[in-house]
């Protein structure tokens, strides 16, 4: 299956989109998805740092830090899913986990566009917002991306197909990981 064919399948038929990941982990496609997500999120961080301080260096540090964090999170999540699959009797290898976790970044690309717009609006238009309406909308957008669940659905099917883990075990691991990240998002948000 070609990469262009896989993109709509990630959104509409994730089981089929991840069905061949055991035979070929598709690291190039996963790297492209993660890199696109990292660039968009890093631009959001750049705008946030630059517009709040009027200092380009702060924006660049935020840009680089955000990009590094996205790549480290990709590797960390892949390690968590792979270790869980090893413990649960999965047959896949670490590159398989890197492949499906990277492809699961595809839905976050869409929410990153909205986050950039919210960041610019909150700093430039609603700069004197005592009730922090736009940060709350941003938190809601992040939670919606998680509640929408498509990264979780992609990781579930990836774990099932690429790591060859029993579907119920894959579901439990995926739910635990994504609920943990949702809790982290809520507790580290500046909107609360």
C-alpha cells in the first residue's frame, strides 16, 4: 500500500491501514507524520514564545524544545507499547511500534493547525482575557483530540496488527496509556 493511499485509510479504516505493519513497519511514513506534527507544534510554540516576550530567541528555544519533545515522546510511546506487547506475548519488534505510533500522529496534525490559530488569537486579539477563555478552548481542543480517540484507535490497531497482540490486551494497554496522557494534559494545563 502506498503512503498516499494509507493517509485516508488512517482516518476511515485504521484496521486495514495498519494490517501490513507487521511485514513492513513503514518507518519513513511514520517519520513523515511525526515530523509534520513536530513542525506544526513547534511553530505554535514559537509563536507563543515570541509573541508573549517579543524576543525571537525565546521563540526559537520554544521551537527547538517543542520539536525535541515531540520526537522524544514518539520514541517513549513506542517503547511503552513495545514493552507492553513483549510482556503480553506480542511478536513484533521495536521498529513495528515506532511505525504505528508514528502513524498515530496523523490526527494531531489537524489539531495543530487549530492550536496555532488559538495561540495567535489569545496573544494578539484577546491579550487581556481574565477568564482565560482561549486557553480553556485550547485545553478542550487537546482533550477533544484525545477523546476523538483516533490516535488511540490507531495505536490499538497498530498494536494488534504490527505487534500481534491479542485485541483485548491491546485495548487495555492503549486505554491506560491514553488516559494517562489525558490526565497529564489536564494537570499541566495553564487553563485551570
